[in-house]
């Protein structure tokens, strides 16, 4: 019997590798002889750099930049050895993980630091950028990235806008003529549009610190931004699937740089030959910090399940928390979903004990699987 453990990270708690290690330990505590192949994975956001280092020749380039709130930090990106290309994770410079919960402010948060990383890569000979945009702390439509590359965003008086989504209501003019030409693929892990009830601000804003008081202004700012993109390019980005990713970053880059929006999971699955590894396995265990109806919008467990269903392989999901509207997930190929919680606890307690909870849950689930196979 061969098991494949292919989890995502548990956001702000464990890396995908730490999740995979914990699950493997739980399984081996039941049967030390069983073959467990670990493939810590990513849907194109956090964790992609670890995956790429395991799969490809290249180097991790660490550089000085700024976080979403403008503080100096160092952040890495991956440069491929066999091509003039780099993979940059927006979350490394402009992510939630760098900002304490009480300091998150999407009115002011900017993707400028990620733009500095892209500019650094281009200045060092890179011609193609893969940009994973999961885990952002921002709601600025990607204007920070575009500004770092030479774009100009001004108000009706000709003054440059301050960074952050809160100032996009003042936007009156866009100039991207100074941005250099390069190929850009944006790895999205969601299919949400830019605006509305399923848009960037409404769905993903709360985890970034958006309050009910902030939401109307941020929504109005992205609405105004999309209007000016359309005026400049004659193309509408508001309803493009995935445009709402990373606080509208996908919309800005697609609309103004003609970036190709691709499924981060599908791109990495192709690069890693994931489907072949699934086909060669008897059981697939995947994991996500939270699973619910939103997981249909391109999250890793669903992507894994779709590939597994093609080869009639069972898929078990371990989750830090389980939400509502799960029935569609089962139809897509997930066979069982298990919460790792073993008693009532706070989110902080769960995050602090995630390794032990994953190990014990994997142990119980595998015992059940063995019993069912007898």
C-alpha cells in the first residue's frame, strides 16, 4: 500500500511541510512499514517556494523590501536555473503573516513590497514572472506593485495617491507607460470577481482587518479603479473570474499589464506531475486550515480530489476547522472530511497545538481506513 500526503499550509500556523510531516508521523504510528510519500503542496499562494525548491534547479533570492504596512523586511523569491523566469509569492512581502492582527489595516496596506521583488528580478535578467497571490494583507487592486514598477496613479489635482486601498476613491488618472515589458502569469487560488457580494472586499476583507465602516469605501475604491482601467484599456475587469484575488491585485495586473490569470493549483500540479503521483497511490490524504463552501473556488483539496476522481482514488481531507455547504465537495471527489479538533478550544489553542492534533487525527483516520479495508 502506498499513501500520498499532499497538504496545503495551515495559514499563520504551519507550513505545508510541517503539516505533511505531522500526518505522516500519525500514519506511521499505526504502521511503521507503510510507504507514505509526502508532497507538501500549494495552490499558488503560500508554500509554493518550498515546493519549487524540491522540484527544480534554481536559487532562492532573498532581498530587502517592505511589508504591506511599509516596514523594512527581507523576503525571498525563487529564480529558475534553466530559464529566465522567477516565482514570486505575494505573501512573502505583502502577506498577512508579517502583520499582527491588531495592526492590519487594508485602507493603508500596499503591495508595493511585492512590486520591488518583481523589479529586482527583472533588473537581474528575468523575463517571465510567475506571481502567486494568496495570503495578501492588501485591498489595493495591485496598485502598489504597479507603482513599484513605474506606474503612476494620481487624483484630479495631479497629486500621486497615497498607498493603500482607502485612497482609490480619489483615483482620476492612470499612467503605466514606464512599466517595462515582461511576461506575467498570476497564479490565482480563487475565482471571485472584483466587486460585489462575492468580490474581493466582501469575501476576503474581514480576514485582512476590513471593518463594516471600511467596507463601503474600499468597495467604492475598487469600483473606481476598475472604471479607470476600462477607460484606459477599453476592457472591463470587474467580472473576470479570479479578478478579486488578493484584494483585487489580479484585476489590476490583468487589466493594466495583460497578465494571464491561471489556476495556481493547476500550474503547480502540471509542473510537479501531481496527477501521475495520485494515480500511483492507494489513498490520498490532503489538508487545509479551513474547508467549507468557499473551497470550491479553487482551493487545494478540491483540486486534488478532481485529479483523484479521474483515477478512482479515495481522498481524505483533514481540516483545522469545517464550515458549511460541504455537499458539493463530496460530489467532486472528496470521500471524507475530518476536523482535527478533539475538544472545544479557541482558535489560538488550536493553532498552538496543530501538530499534535494533526498527528492524532491522522492516526485515528488511518486506523479506520485499515479496518474498512479488511
